[in-house]
């Protein structure tokens, strides 16, 4: 160890401030170089790499060659608008996602200038003394100078999933997970010089497409295929009728642009990314786009008690002491908390017990420790009394401590525990627990050479209060209204857990409470048949969370599960939405989909509300955009079947496409939450349900029938093609605008953006019809008041259709 310290020119007290600065200048920061973001110009140019855009550019060149500069200009303008919209969307999504990444800062615990400090892992330098605890992730390559049963998972490097015991002198690689034990290491290598830095590519995860993106992508492909077939047929028909090649080509391409929902994936990603940003501002950091949509469909939340539903600010409020002096001794020494002024370092239970022992002095040297963990629910320390004798001190869950006791210490009289004393103590435990107190039992013995934790002498109990969080009760109630079941999972005593669960409304009349021990004995069938009724899990071990998640999921539930320790990681991974705590271990945060910065249950509920809002908004614009695509295709098919000329020209089709991908669609994605968002049961994750697809088809059909009838009627009554086309085109645009209103939310927030989008598009439509310069470009002509009345009446059928469908189709 001396050797290692001198190799890295450091000391057990750590580096000095000035030395840290000197070394940071010399070695740089402890960062793995991330992939450089694509330069903006490349991002912009990449928007042009698209078949539709390429076809449009070819069409523009072709019309220039035949001298049709107006059409060429229109097409190029459409290309530019499309690429700008695409670029802005992609840029905003990228920014939103990378800002979120910056919120997840890696921390490291170091000793510098003989003081323990928490710093950003990027500020570590060679020679720093790093403290590793259960659940932490090694922030650099270290060499161990102290180890207490330190077990590490290095599977990311070796593929070996078995935890490896690390001893003094061993290397710990950056990103290794500490599975158990603790240790101290000297930083040996940082940043790109670390083992993981050398193979940096493998840790750069790619963002996977969410199921929704995949499904929407599929729908897009199906529509595109249909659109392409229709376009080819139209192309052939027009050619056969002797229309010029260039004109036919332009028509076919513009039609394809209007009929293919090419803008959809980008809006989708952007909406999800902005949703993540919004959630982060209310303290829920969602790590994957995937979870945003899953959150909205969550059906069950399994929540930890301590710190999530309760304040985790504990204090001793009751005591039952058989030997006060001995209990205070155990409180003081079998304790890993320290209190510096008002600040507590260490766990809250230890802190409260240390406060309880305030004023009591003892300085027996600690020579060993059997640490606390969530499986054992007790801890033991061993101290030297004099050169020959040692004393063993234990505290923990009272019934577990009592099980290991053979005697009680009645103010100095050591007596064997008989059935009666045992019953007395158990009654006392129940009594305190029923008042929602966390009860801790105390015991000791003088070292007798036998196992440390047996034949102990019981000295007393204390009861700690941990008040429920202020807003937890309301959040639980919100969940119940929203059809989301809440289950409490805790390591605490059955009675304590039940009392708090009752208080919060989690445990109801017909609900059941089960202990980890009882759960263990249930067969899978027995458990499955009662799982829905179980509302509180007490004295559970983290490994059992896995079984809980699996069983609930097997019934088709979407399960959110909270956790903070290393042992929670598998269950967090397994859960539909793994939720880690901001103050939890690195390992739990890594396995989770969402991190609660404020460790607060009500934040999960806020995130679910946000998820439901996003889900609704996505449904709005998908429905809006796709029904327009369907409408455009069906209109073209209909007019062709009736042997009529095409109702829209290329410029008009391109304008339709911009109305569709532009303001109305974008603003539909920004609507507020529906008034009943948290008053209705969760929906299945599927946005494109059969009902929705049917609605989309019917909306498209209504547009197509109306447009085809009005167009043919105008032609039949001798209107010029130009006039008939202007009316059909305007009707189709008004259909879109009213269909956007169909999609708006019934929300407390006003839909002003949707109204503005619709109004703006309508004004532009008026300009296109009445402004002479634009009339030339779009080949339109003014329409009169009677024609407007007809348009208004026919277009309003889309509102009626939606109203009827709201009643009939679910
Ligand atoms: P929770 O699941 O509510 O977070 P914990 O895992 O923190 O519960 O604690 C479970 C049980 O372990 C407690 O009910 C208590 O009996 C015991 N325990 C917790 N902290 C300590 C401690 N510092 N010392 C001894 N026993 C403890
Ligand atoms: Mg805990």
C-alpha cells in the first residue's frame, strides 16, 4: 500500500487543492470522448437525402428545361420549406435529448485534504483517493488500497457475469459495479487512458426506435406503397390521354408528396423529445424515448416506502429499554452515521439512533463489522474492550434480533428469555409498529468464540417516526382515480407498513398485506390468484421484487417499479418502467428508465399525467395527418374512376402537404392535457388501434366523397376546369382545417395555438385564391359567396362525422 501511494505521489489524506488543479492541467479531465455531434450543415444537407425530395428536384429541373419557370420555382420553394421544417424538427429533438443527457451527471466520492467530498466524476485526477460503496460505479481505473469484501461486476469488459472478489492491490476498472462490500482505491488512469476508454465505441449506445415509432413507420410504409401504386396508375393514365411527359411526372410526384406521411416520424420523435424535457422540469428524468409512451399506459406502480412515500427524516419517539445504558452503548457504536453540525452523513435510521444516544460517550475501538443490508435487516460491530476481550453489538429489525437472542439484560441481571418475556417483547413490537413506527431492536454479547450473531443478550427497543410526505396521499388518490393500482413494497415491519399504507390510502378494506416470508411459501399459482389483492409487501428482500414484477406483468399490466439499491437493479430492468431515486446507487440509476430527482412518489404520478398527455397529442396529429393522406389518395382514385380531370394541380398538392405537416399538425402536438386525463383508466400502449384506424379511414373517405361530388358537380354544370379545381382544392383545405379542430383537446389550457395555426393557414388560402400574383402560381381563380357557402356546408360534414364516431367507435 505504501508502495502504491508513493507510485501515484499521494497519501491516505488525499491530494491538496492546488495539487488537484496542477494534475488536472497535466492530465486533462476524466472524460470519455463522446461521438462528436453531426455538424449543423450536414444535418441540414441530410434533409435532402430523401427519395421524395430527389423526385421533386428532378421535376423542378424538368420543368425548367421545358421553360416552365413558375412551376419550377414553386417546386423548389416546396423543397426548401420541407427541408427547413425537417431540419428544425431534427435539431430541436437532438437538443432536447442531449440537454437531458447533461442532467445525468456522474459523481464520485473522494478524499481530498483529509476530507470526504462528493465531486463530479469528470474532475477526478491521477492519485485521487476514491471511496467505493455498495452500488457505486467505479469512476476511473483504480488500484485498491483497502477492501472489505469488495465484490465487483466487470461483465461489460469480460462478459463474465459472476461478481469478482477484489483485494488490496487489485485493479478496479472504470464502470465496474460494486455489488457488495466497500473499499478505497487510488486513481490510476482516467478518461481515454482507462480500459473502457480504449474501447470507447462499445459503450456508445444507440437510441433504439420505440414500438410506437416502429408501428407508425409501418403504417407509413403501407400508405406509401398504396400511394406509389396510385401515382403510377395516374401517371400511366395521363400519358395515355396525351398529357405531356413533364407535366404528368410533376403531377405524379406532387401527388406522392401529398399522399405519403413523410413528415410523421420527425414530428413523433420531436413530440417525445419535448415531452422528456417537460418531465425533466418536474424532476422526472426519462432516459429513453421509449418510456415516455409507456408511462402513459402504466397500470400499476410498485413503490418503496421509506424516502419515496415517507420523508425519510427519522427520529426516536418511543422507547422500551430493559437496560438503558447498554442500549445507548449499542446506539452509539453500532452505527455508521456521523453528525456534523446539522448535517447527517450516513443513513437516516442510524442518524436518528445516534441523536437518541446524544451525550453518551464511549470510545471502544471497532475492529470488525458485519454490514447492514436489505436482506439481513440488521448490523453488527465488534469492539475491543481490552487486550483479551471483545464485545459484539447488534441492532436491527426487532423480531430478527430477538430471534438471535437467548438472554435479556434487565438492568444488569442477565436472564434466559422464556416464553412469557418473549411474548411481552413481541407485543411491544406490535404495539409500536401499529403506530406506524419503525422499530429497532438492540442486543449484545461478550465475545464467546462462537458465531457473532447468536446467543445475544436483548437490551431494548426504540420506535422511530418517519412521517408520510405531504403530497403522497393526494398522489395516491390521483392514481386511484386514474385506474392505476399502487402497491407498497418495503423492508419494514408488516404492522408499520400497514399503518402507513392505510394512512396514505394504499391499503384499503379488502386489500391484503403479505410479508416476504409468506410470499416465499406461496406457489406460483397461489400467488398469481391473489396478486391483484395484495397491496402491501412487508419485510421483503430485494430479490423478491423480481417475482412481484413478473407476476404482475404476466397479467398484462404495465408496471412501474421503484428502487435504489444494487439488488433492485434486476427488478428495475424487468419492470415496464424502472424508476430509480436521485439519491440511489449508480447501478440502480443505470438500470432504470426514469430517475426521480426529488425521490418523490408524486413525481411518478406527474410523469404519468405527462405521458398520457403526450400519448393523446401523438394520437391527435397521427390521426390528422394520416386521414389527410387517405383523403388525398381516395379523392384522386374517385375522380379517376369517374373519368374526370385531376382535381388538384402540382402546386396545389404541394401546398396541401405544407398545410398538413405545418402549423395545424405541429400545434396539435402541443395541446394541453385533457380535463379527464387522470380520471379515466389507462389505455393500452397501442395508439393505432383498430378503432383509430377505422376513424382515420372514415375521415379520409368523407373528405374524398365530398370533394369528388363537388368537383364533378361543378364540371357537370359547366364550370371551367380552373374554377372547379379552385373550389375542390379550397374545399379540401377547409376539410383539413376543420379536421384539425376535430383533434383539439378538451383541456384547461386553451387551444390557442391550434386556432392560430388554422386561422393562419386559412388566411394564406384566401391569398392563394384572391391575390393575382398567387393566382398565377397556383392557377386559381376567385370564388364567390354562394360557392363559399357550399364549401362551408360540405366541409362541416367532417365535424359531424367525428361527432358521430365519438359515440359509435371506441
Ligand atoms: P425500506 O424498504 O422501507 O427502505 P430498509 O431496507 O431501509 O426499508 O430497512 C428494512 C429494515 O431494516 C428496517 O425495518 C429495519 O428493521 C432494518 N434497518 C434499517 N436500517 C437499519 C440500521 N441502520 N440499522 C439496523 N437496522 C436497520
Ligand atoms: Mg430502503
